[in-house]
């Protein structure tokens, strides 16, 4: 048989103090060990900064009304109902298909200059900007498109009046400031089409003597010389411009002189 060892009260107290001291020492030892730290999460890489040329191109994308057909960020989607058997909507400027067809600066610059006439000129086609965009502007817009059309922090202008619509939809880029005309149509072969016509002249008001005629021209557009590539033409705005905007610019043009 084992003999039970009985501790006197003083011994119990000594044993308790010893245990407490050992516990405290262990705690101090733990505190002295630096905690393991996890590496700080790294922020996701952001988009590469835009070049100066691409930033200028982003401004041109708005100023020349590209955004109204190809969409913010180049997503496309504007209806193209007159193009039978082809693109049902204006194509995007991003994605695998665009990169396949226009994967170089040269290819993008070429389509900006030549335009693209679909379905014998009856579609919401890509106008030629030859002679309207200069070489530096073409290069800048190309750089912006090739950069993926990122958000530049600018928004399309408001359209509260006929002149607002005229400016926002780049009418003045072809018809001149406040409709004075004179923009060259450099690829036209017909002598009568060598300049884009002025607006508000006596000849204009003789031909477009009603709101319906002006509105119809804006909505349906006009393609000259059988839709020849590189000829500047009046785009069809019917599926792009809003009805209220068409009325605003129509009313302004009817009274403009």
C-alpha cells in the first residue's frame, strides 16, 4: 500500500505560489516572442497610365461623336437595321473580334480615313474622316482606341438646345462652325461634292423649306457617289439621335441664317 502524503497548510501555500510563479514566467516568455505577421495584401495592378496621345484621343472620341454610335468604352450596340445580312448593330471597338480585324495602329487609322459603307450605303455606316481629322488627330484617336477606350473622366455634353445638339453630334466638324460649310470632301470625284454644303444659306432653305424635309435628312442621312470609300457622307442619325434632339436641331436649322 502506498502511503498518503499529507501537506501541511504552509506547504500547500508554498506549492500554490510556486505554480503561480511558473505560470507567470511562461506568460512573460510568450510575450517576449514577437507574433507572426502575415504579409500585407498587395493592391491589384491598375490599368497602365494613358499616353498623352491617348488622352487627347479620348477627347476626340467625344468631340467627333464616336461615342454615340460605338458607345461609352467602345461597347457598340446602336441598332443598324438597314444592313441586311451584316452587322445588326454598330460593332464594338473592343473584344476578340475587333482585335482580330483591327489589331494594329495602321488598321485602325485606315478605317478612320476610309470609312465603311455597308449594304450599298443604306446602313448606319462608318463615315470617312479623311480631310476632317488631320494626321495627328487620327493618330491620337487611334491611340485611344488601341488602349481599350478607358474612362477619361469626361462625359458627353448636355443637349438642351438645337445648337447644343449640333455641337454634341459633331455636325460642325463637317458643316463648319455654326453651319458655314467649307469642309473639304477630299475623296469626292463629283465637282459638286468637293465641299460639304453650308447650312442656312438661301440654297439650303430652298431645298429644305419644311421641318419635315430637314428632319428626314437628319434621320435618313445621305450617301453620295454610291457610298464610295473615303467619301464623306451624311450619316443616318435615325437610330442614334433621340426624337427630341432631332426636333431641337430641326427647329434651329429652319430659322438659321
